[in-house]
């Protein structure tokens, strides 16, 4: 009877520990980041684990291996950069906002398009119930690196749409103007009546007036035995 009672007491005492083990949580912020080339991204990883052994940052798709590992022993934080491409590009700082548990902010610098991936934190701890080393991963952060700033791309896209709309409007207006000119030309040709050619007035030539400089009279003298008409009129 006493043995059964002690078993119940031990079961009640151990229940909170089991609940605590099952309710240990991890979190990671933000869920996604979109930035341009050569920019920096900050990832904050936190956990409610009381004594984690370490923290590793992994990539989900490219290489699928640890990028950096933080060793947490005796209150000391030691950083090991595993991937050579990220050497000198990752800075780690403790998260001052975490009151219970652990939290770190990892800053990735000089990001390129090849760094686009899903990054997630994985906490390592020792599970006393199974005497094994376990991992507790977070959901992750999607980092998208583009050649240009996404906001600039949106603004450029809007300006492109405005330019296209303006071009279409100008083309429509010019089409209407051109059609109006054609219609007017057709109407003008249809109603056009050529004017009759006007003959130039005749020039009144001055009449030749004979001015008799010397008009001898007709000599009909009966006594003139010969009639000579020469020299009667000289005009």
C-alpha cells in the first residue's frame, strides 16, 4: 500500500517535468525577408529551453548543411562558421529582449542572389529521459535576394504602366486626328469644283489713222490735157 502511494506521489512530482519537456518552444523572426543585393538580413532565434547545448543555422534547400554553429557551454558563446562562403559575413549578438530562455540575433551581410533560401535555427539540447542529444528546429525565415529593391521595382512597374497607358492614349488620339484629316480631304475632293479659266481681255490696238501730211486736191482742171493720178494722196 505504501509502495503504491509513493508511486502516485512520484508520478505527480514528475508530471510537471514531463509537461515542461513537451511545452518547450522555439521561435524565429521574421518569417520572410525580401531585399536587394549586398544588403544585410537579421534573423532572431529564441527558445524556452533551460540549458541548450548549442544553436545552428541551416539552409533548407541549398547544400542542406549547417552554416554557423554556436556552442553554448558554461555560459560562453563560441561561434564556428562552417561554410566558407559565409566567413566574415555572419555576426551574432544576444537578444536582450529574451528574459526566460535563450535568444540570439544573427546578421547575414553582403547577401547575393545565390543566398536566396529558407534559413532556420535548430537548437541542440540533452534529453535526460532518453540520455540522447535532441534537436528542436524552428519554422525558418525565407530570404529572397533580388538585384534591385522590391519597392523600387514596384515604382518602376507603376511608371511602366503609366508610360504604356500614355502611349496608347497618344496613339488613339493621333489615329482619330489622322482619320479626321482623311475624311476632310475626301469631302474636299467631292465638293471641289474647278473654276473656269478666264480669258485675258483683248488689248484694243490703236487704229491707224492716216494723217495726210500732204493731200493735194484732185486737179480736174479741164484745161489739163492729161490726167495723172500720181501724187493725188500721200498717206
